[in-house]
């Protein structure tokens, strides 16, 4: 899952004209990862196509992951 | 116009005895059409002065009955062959139809309205498929229809028309009337797929063909048109982009290529014949008969004596009599380009994206057969731009390469929010019965 997310992130960054920070890790704050809000919307949409689910809309409570680690954890649940 | 010449039957009878319509490889002369139409009138006297809904799967059956009904019935409702069940019932009742005529005969569907007065021109009621919900109905007469069909014509060459549209549609009727009014031959499509129609058109030496840009893209990609020596090519019903205009010019170097802008409901439009997308800026703010203006909101306004008198259009009229077409346009350099329907706009985080603008750009990429852009709902941005691309090679490597080319091309020409967020490559895009790519409206 982690690999898929990181790979998709790289693809989205490339197609959305963003540059990801070099030292991408669990502690990376999403807003500082290099993807902008449009980039994240695209990332979530592409992951949904890949996985058939969007964990952000299928849950009752609204989750706003702050770091990349939290973001990945939501998909791994 | 007066007497019988004011009806479709009169128009046909005015022509000399030679093939006027070819259907199933059979020629029909004005005499044979007239006899068959008068026979239908004689067999259905109850349809005189009635409000008749007409529905036939076969285009020949449909046209013959249309010829019989114009100048005979009070109103003709031109129905798509696929309409059935409660949708059919609802449309009949909304249009106030009293009878339904199909290839098996006529049946009464409602008692005649006491207000129905005989005489006057027959009203032709068209249904638009509409983007959502139930079809809308708008009315014309043979007179109002031929005002717009004759505009801009006048060449004396021998036209042999093919009918690529269904005849119950406004676009189909335009082709039928242009052919019949001028006494030229009209070749009707046999039932079946595109290839069967194209073969019939080639066999009967069709040289004049009108279709939507999506149909033309299909004709080109199926290669079915190679046998046709086309002299006149018309594109209508959708925005004609530069890619399809140029592709047709390459395949048919001798043809005059015209794209039509028409507001179906309003019954007015104009044609552009210089081979370039859009129309000249110089056409704006000119005098009558056809006056064009761009509204403050960026939509095209039209004023013309030929405007339909439908009440439904009243809310869209400006104080000085211009109709808001609700088609968004933009002036750029010496051209005015169409961007699409105001209602088809995708909203990406508050930024508006016209699907047609992105589609037309994507079609410039080599390897792209056709493109369809729609909005895909996104919890983060409201909507995202979803692109579906029709391509021939669907192997993983080819798809990856095509996506890369599309993204590179879009990146050079579009702001970020207009870039396709998701790209799906498909073998075939659905083309609806009207010949247009089926535009989905999703949240």
C-alpha cells in the first residue's frame, strides 16, 4: 500500500507539475510534501480508481491527515 | 407561399419526375411519393386537423408519413423511434397529441381538444433529448424551417445528399428539407451500422453529407467513407474543432467544408466555410438579418426574424429581442470560439472548465481518435476533470505513452486546474442516437 501511494504520488506530482520534496517520509507534513490541494484531490481520485475505495468519504467521522504517515495509515486500515 | 406549395407535398409535387429519394436501393419519384402520401391521407381521414404524433423506426416510413401529414394534420409531433412506455405517454400528453401514427397505422390516444381549429399551417413539434430528465418540445412550421435551411445556399451543382441523422431530429429535417426543397436526390440510410450507411451512400454516389463532428470522427476512423467522393461536408450539432476540420480537409481536399452553428430550439443559425474553427469576430455587432452579440456573461446572443415563437424561449430573450443561446463563446484574435454550454461547465475548486475546450485540445494529440471530458466529483475540490480518450492501441505501453503525450500537450496550453486529473483510454466512446458523444452529467 505504501509503495502504491508513494508511486501514485510521484505520478500525480509529475502530471500536476509539482515537485515532491526529496526526503519524503512518514513525518513529512502533507502540506509541505510538494503536492498542492489540487494534487491531493487528484491523488485521492487516482487511488480510488486503483483501489476501488475512497477512505475519506466512506467513514462517518471526517479525517484530515496531517502527515504522510497518517495519510498512508488511513488507506491501510 | 400559397395553396399546396405551402406544404411538403406541394413542394415535392413541384419537382419533375426523377428520383427524389433513394431508400433500400429503390428510387422514389415525386409522383410515387405523392401517390403514397395521398393514399395515407385517404386511409386516415381522422388525422385531418388532428394533433398527430409520428413514430417510425424506418426513415423511409417516417418521411412518407411526414409528407402525408404536413398540410393535413394540425400538429405533427416528431418522435424518436426509441421512445416507449411511460416516457412516450408523458410526451404525448404534454404535446397534446390526439393520435399516434406509426408504420402499422393510426391509433387515437386522447380526445380532440375542443379548441382545435382547422386551417393554418401545420405545426411541427420537435423533441430535444435534453441533458437530463424529460424531452422538451419546441415548434416550427414548414415555412420557419425552410427560411433557415435556404439561408446561405445558392450553388447550382448537382447535390446528392446522404442522410446521416435520424429524420425526426431537427438536424435530420434540415437535411431532408434542403434536399427536397432543391429537388436534389436524398439517399436514406439502410437500417444497420455506420458501414451499411456509408456503403449505400457510396453506391448511390452521395456527394453531400452532413453529420456531427463525433460522427465524422467515427466515419474517418472506420474508414467507411473512402468510397464517397464528397464535395460538400457539413458539421453541426456539436462544436467543430480545428482537428476534425483539418482531418476532413486532408481526406477530402476537393470538398467545401462548412460547420454550422444552430440553436435548435430557436431555429436559427449560421454557417462558417473558411475551414477554421469558430467564426470571424467581424460578424459580431452587424446589422440584420442575423445579428450576433456576446453577453456580459460570455454567451452568444442572436437576433433574427426566424426565431422560433415558442413560449419556452421568452425567458431567454433580452429586452431588445436577442435570444441568449446559453452557448459560451470567447473572442480571441480575429475569431470567436465556442466553449460549450454554460450548463456543462465543470467546477474545479471554484474554477470553471469548459469540457469542449479541453476535448478539442486533447484531440490535437496524435493517436487520439476522440475525447470526452466530464466532471468527476471530488470531496476535496468539488469536481475534477475526467478525460476519456478513444484510441486504437490499448496496450499498456501505448496507453502510458499516449497519456504522457496528452499531459505534455495539456501542460503547455492549459492552466493547472483545467488539466485532466484522470485519463481513461477506451476503445470506443458512446455516440448517442443524435450522433453526439454522450455527455454525462455527474456531480
